[in-house]
């Protein structure tokens, strides 16, 4: 479900600022339980892997490593 209207964006912004540490803990526990009950062996948060790109340089979390030097006009 996408947040697409000004009203929905406002509600989401308000929710984010109103989340207490206790509520965040409860939501995390509910998410873990949901995944477990559905046989999903995945973490509840996603973090990109550090991968090798097709040209052999490292790709770190969605950003090309700053030490990569581009050659052959790949800018």
C-alpha cells in the first residue's frame, strides 16, 4: 500500500514522530512473530549487502565505493 495523498503523508509523518520506544519494541516483536508464524526465516529489517559489481569493483550498500576509479569512459 502506497502513501499517496497529502492526508496519508501527514498521518505517516505524525506516526513516525509519535512512536515511543515501548511501541517500537512491540512492533518489532509483532513483526518477528508474524515472520516466524509464516515460516519466513528472514530478519525484520533489510540492509544491503556489500557486493562486487560486474566490473569487479566493490559495491557497498547501494553506493559505489569512493576508491573506485572509473575507466574507459564509464563516468
